[in-house]
C-alpha cells in the first residue's frame, strides 16, 4: 500500500523525533586532548593562588607526561582537600577528580601529592581490588620522587615564574628527605626485603613506608631509562579473576605491554629476583 503525502510526513516526523531522542540518550562525549588540562577548583585553601597551584601541577605532571607521546586524557579537576585520592567517579565529560590534602603555597607538597595521583591516572587505575595493588601504589610514590627531582632541574632554568627559580633546591630537598628515610636495611636486597614484607603488602596496598622503600629501590631504574614510564599504561590492562602471586602479576603486565617495554619490565622483575 502506498503512503499518502500526510502519512509520509508523519512517518518522516516520527523518524526525526526518534533520532533526536536517541541522540539525547547517548552519553556525553569524553573530551580528551594531547594537551594536559589541569584545573584547580576555586577554594580558599589555595589562598587565592589558583593559577600558581595550576602551574605547579602542570609542572609536576609534565615531567611524566612527556614520556607518553601517544596518550590523550580528559581534563583533571583538582581540589585541595579531601584526599590525597583520585576518585573512581568521573565527570560528565569524563573528567578526573583529584583531591589533595594541601593548600596555600606549599609547592613541593602540591607537586608530591599530585604526581602520585596523576600516576594512578597514567596506570589506568581501576576499582578492582587485588593483592598486587601495592605495586601500583609504590610506582605512584616513585612518580612523586621522580617528578620532584626532575622539576628541581627544570626550575633552575625554566621555572613557572622567573622568581621561582630559587625554589628549585627546596623541591630536591623535599624528595631527598623522603628518599633518605626509605632506604633498604644495610646489606639487604629488594628481593630479600620483599620476601619478608610481601604478606603485609598483599593485605594492605597503602602501607606508605613500605611503598616508599620499593619506590626508592626502583627510582634509579626509571631515572636511567625514563622512556619506559609509558609501560605503566598497561599495568591494569588484564583483569585477573584469581589471586596472583607477584611473579604472575609481572608476567601479565609484561605480556600486555608493547615489545619495546618488555625487557624493562624484566629488569624490574630481576630486582625482585623473579625470572619472567
């Protein structure tokens, strides 16, 4: 049966309405960009220095971000209190919510806390709990130390503001104080230390003193070959349904990573005396 002109118009109108409704029901597009967009949220804890805080976060993140040439990220919204944490909840356009525990002009503390949470973002953090989550926490502690030490060098010649050049030694001091307190006991290797300490870490991922000991032990490897920071992109690429020992977790990470990073992951494993 042929449709009359009125029927055709009704059919066309229904089609248009259906398309508009379907489009309205679609989730908002995630606004991703190669440019790193970091937005401190207005709060009195910044002491009206929101732009200064943004430049510190941009500097800290930039020391890591340069090693992720193919990544894009949505904007990162930062609040000075309620953390330090990066929320699993995301914004309407995919934004990340980072909460710190800082404020005013404590630039080294800003950088240290933000670099840790930014590393979780780079690791593609998940809500899934597993017994090897301590390793991601340790990597993120290391990211804080790495970023501060690199910022200290960068700020000698290219600080966010010319008059911040003299603050570079304070960034180094903040990192060095934490490194000094997190040394392995004399004559003990990382593998030996981990043999005794693995069970508490398996049970509680955020034992900060232990996380920092691992971070300090791994830091020279990442400082020598920083191009392999990109490997953390694949840390959570595979979801394991069964409890894993650390060796199995590292093998899973290595197999998920591109070939160019696999030997480096093998170097990490060897520090724990694990043969992949």
